[in-house]
C-alpha cells in the first residue's frame, strides 16, 4: 500500500496554516489527508486553530476557549502570512468538513481539554458522514478514551515522544505497545528518531498503523518511505509528494 502523505495544518508553505486556502492548496497538491486542530469556543462552537492563544497567526489576544465564535471570526487570520490573505477568517469545523468531504481524509487533533469537545466533534462528523474518513488525535488522552467509549470504530492515534536517556529502546517499545493496547488506539505517531525497521515491524505485526510525525527533510521523508510507514505528516508537501512518486 502506498504511504499516505498528511499535510500538516494544510499546505502551510503557500497559505496561512489551518485556514481554508491552506486546505484547498493541500487538496490541489495531492495530499492524501490534512491535519488540523480543533478547539471549543466559549459558546460551544468548533473552530480550527493551532495555538491555544491568539496572537501568533491571528489578531487578538487571550485563549481561544475564552472567546465566542463571533468574536473569533471578527479577527484577521491571514495578514501575518502575506497581505493578499488579509481579512481571512478562522474557519469552523463545519467549513472544513464541507470542503474536504469526498476529497481528502482528515486528522483532527482535539486541543481543548474539555470532555464536551468529544460529543460535539462526533456529532459534526456524523452529520457530514465522515466518521470513516478521519483519524482523531490528542495530547489529552482522556478525550480519546471518551471518544472510543461512544464510537469504538472511529480511528484514533496516540502521540509518542523519544525515550528519555535512562530508558532502553526495548523498554520504550514495550511502553508504546502498552499504551496502544490500553487505549485501544489504531495509529502510533512516532518522532523521526524512533522510526526504525524493528519498531515499524513490531507495531505492524501487532496490527497498528505507524505515522511518522512531521517529517520535513528529504532524508527523513526518504527514510520513512523506505520503511513503508503507513503515513507521515509534513510541512514540505511538494517535496514529499515528489519523493514518493520518484
């Protein structure tokens, strides 16, 4: 099976990250999936934005979760990238689902540490008929556990960091397998330094998918392709697609 390429926050080299133009560009470029980040607003809406705080890629200040949808959509999410994107708005999850439905799969990272986020996201996916076209990830493991409780079929992914200096590679892999089993997860998201033949072979033998996390150099992308990982995310979408086709 061909390794899937996931556009990290959309095609963020040509348009502002986590915006509709970045997602449109990723689709046009040939991405297999798009990664984006979902937050719950103060009034219970779902918006796409990476940072917990405003300011880096938007006008405004403060935490996303402290603002209403109307307040967030009054902000500029594009001028920081280039003047031609001035006036661009923070997208809602529904806008992203409408754009991507039937065209590309999604990796949705749940960012707000609030259990209300889980049924909200699930309801939106169900309404758009996209429960089978997404992978749900999060740093907040209880959210993924809650999701698995309400929908055992939806694909989930766990993030893993490199082992600390005191931990042997074999023990680290044992912990990865343990977490995957305990959480009934489907996809192991691994940093580039942990992508080895032994790790990939072991995880695949246990029935898990392997995701290379944010591979942005030609060396790392080629290495992942040679290992035949199931998928990897990247900011260098054009480079990744060219290398895979080559």
